[in-house]
C-alpha cells in the first residue's frame, strides 16, 4: 500500500511539471516590442477622446482679411473689462480708425438695448484716448477694451445680463461673434463702454 501511494504521488508530480513546462513554451503576446512587426492597426471601440486630445481646426481668415477675438476679462469692484483684439490675417495692409461697434445679445441671440459709450468716460477713467488711424500689416494686431459695471442702483429696474457679444471693426464693416468670457452683467446701468482701437506692441 505504501508503494502504491508513493507511485501515485510521483505520477501527479511529473504531470504537473510537464504542464508548467509546456505553458512556458507558448509565445506570449508581445506585439509592438522591438524587432516584431506591429501589423495594421486593429479596430477598437475606444471611448471618445478627452478635451485635452482635441485638435483645433486650421485657422480661418474671413474675406475682410481681419479676425476679431477676445483676450480674456478682468473684474474688480464691480468694474468689468474685456479685451478685444483685431488681427490682420490677410495679405494686404488693413486700416482702422475709431471705435469697435458692439452688439450685446441675450441667450436667444437677440440684441439687448444698451447705450454704447465711446471712450467709456461715463463708466471709468483712463480709456478716453482719442482715436487715431491704425495701419496693420499682415500679422499685426490692434487692441481695444470693452468696459461695464455690474451695478443695481434701482430695485424697480430689472438687471440685464447679455450672453453673447458681436463686434465689428467699425461702422459698416462685417461683424463677428466673439466669446465674452462670461456674462455681460451690466446690472440696470443700461450702458457699456469701449475704448478706441490702438496698435498692439509687437
């Protein structure tokens, strides 16, 4: 009986050793490592890329030869300031003289009735420099600042907040919708100001 038990245990041990040895001989999946052909990419149903993986479309230049974009906003003590930038993306010099033309729009993209103050003197000081003609060569920029105050001085008058901003370089020129970097919360002041275009330093 003792001999039979020892023989049975010996057979079990040999069988297990053979199984382990055969498993070690099976080639692992190491495609893509050095020296191995990777082959054509396999189709996968991966999730949508994260925002950080998004590739923006090529820069587009309108027929006017200029693009308008915002440069971010700043808020302090109820005063709001939003930078505007006019970029000459065309092949010819572009001349502008005066103030940007503004339209503030609500959530339905309908214009909100506001008084636009050229020079912003009724809103704050330091933005009243008179306009001068600016000539932009290809790639050069002009800048301006949109200003307003978030004030509610009369509780009987409903406060106003715009959701979108439309800007034209000057009267009669094509306009563009730009990102206002947040709500245009003018309270019940009923006005918004803008400084004159000036050439940005290189």
